[in-house]
């Protein structure tokens, strides 16, 4: 799986079985309903070259979804350097007119060449090194990136702890690190397609939204496998936004949510990168309308 397919599934109504960018993401919908949006991007030269610098029609939909964010904070450094700016943006939001807030973080994570960590601080697993190896050093580099990711997530969550907030973290894809003699990303491989996905909520959110939290806990027990498709619908539900594309059957905060198939669909379900045939949708998206 490539990042662009996953991002489409996370941000838009595109699904695992129909991964075409036919409709806008939830970002224009949030803005239309008065939600303040801000994106935080680390290692811009690595992660954002696919999107903010896209110059092909295949990537245009995702690029425009990021561009629809009201505010963007970018750094060419590691994710941890964004934490002071995240706290600053949160403080500014508290001092301004009370509004709902949505923050998106996208960064290098544990992406090839697995250098998204501070070698002086996070080199827990060794031997490692600052390049691509296709051997044990790559495995250790990969594991070290999770040390850095845990630290960043903890810092972000700590900044949200006293607020009415929900934090959703989902990976775009995994990596095959020598399993079966294979290195890299392969579609038909559980190591690349079963990714990290968790939801955290503050105590204030739980107190003010007991039914939503209770539903999420029930779904955690009964759904088992879920997919990127659940993010789009869950975000819309959290902000009480209705669109024609909302699907309660793929919403973590709905009792109507259906389990995702235990056996992941074959790669052909993702299909080639393409737009739908609805030209009007493209015009609406470009204009920032929903």
C-alpha cells in the first residue's frame, strides 16, 4: 500500500474497496461548519513531497485537501520540534473566540529510510545507522522510530489532557523487514497492511460525552478489525456534521458500525490512482466548497 491510497481512505469517503478520489475530504466540511483547522507537518522534504508539492493529477485531490487547512505549521526537522508550536497554537485557541478545533499531524513517522528519530536520543536498538541497509540495521532503525513516535504522541496528548479532546492515531502502511526474504512494501502482506490505530480521549471529553465514549468502548470489544475507512465517518460524527457521504456502518462512535472483514481484501480493491468521472466534484473541491 502506498501513502496516497491510505490518506484518501482516512480523509475522504474513499474506501478500501473503492479507493478513488470522487468526493471531497472532511476538511472543507469542517471549515464550512466553523471548525478551526490547523495542520502540523514534520520532515516536509520527505513526507509532503507527495502532496503539497504534487504536480500530477493523481495526487491533486490529496494535495488540495491539505491546502484547505486554514493554517499550516511545517518544519524540515523531526516531529518533536513541533511540540512547542502545538502548545502555542492550543494556547492561542484558548485565548481567542471559543470554537471547535481540528488538528491534523502528518509526518515522516517510520517511513523509509527509517531516519525519523534522534540518533543521539532514541538509538535504543542497535546496531543501526543513517542509511538504508535491508538487514538487521534497518529493523533496529525501524524500531527506534517508534521510540521517537511514542515520545511525540505522549507530548501531543499531554497538551490536550486538560481539554475536551479526542486524539486519533492511524498509520498509513507498514513495512516488510525481511519476512519471507522480502524487504519493502508489498500489497498482499499482513505486515504492510495491518497498521497502528488507536483512540485516546481526555477525561473532560469522557465526562461531557459519556454516550460517545461508551459506544467507542463497546465497538472496541465487538468490532475486531477496522480500517482507514472508519476515520472519515468518526471525525464527522465527533463534530456533528452531516454529509451525503457519511456512513454509520464505518463510524467508531456509532452502534451501527459493522466489523471489517477479518481477511483483508486483495490489493486489487485499492485500484489505480484516479479521479471519478464527476467533473463538478473536482471544481467544488478546488473552490473549497463541500
